[in-house]
């Protein structure tokens, strides 16, 4: 996994959901850690696509529910 992508992802999510980025790690589950629902997850996915210049299918968010998994998906779809 690309540490730069992971770091940028964590910073972006922390800012959006008002969480200390130091409290978020690669193995943390997005849904559990942030307490988000599926609609918020889709909004986040749209923001990620703009931020990273990628197009990620919706189903990938369920499969890659950790920060590390999502960082890997961003790399895969670049």
C-alpha cells in the first residue's frame, strides 16, 4: 500500500468528519470508526474520486472497508 495515498486519505477523511487523524489507522473500519451510513459513504466516495482523480465502483467501498483497503483501491483504479 502506498503510504502517501493512505496519509492523504486519512487527512481528508479526518477533516471531513472532524476526527483527529492520529486516531485513524490503516486497519480501522471506515463505517465503524467514523459511524457513517451508506449515504455518507457514497458522498465520501464521490469526494475521494475528485480528490484522487479516480473512478471507483460503489461496491468497492463495501469490499475495501478499511482505510488501508480503500488506499489500495485508489491505487488500483488510478
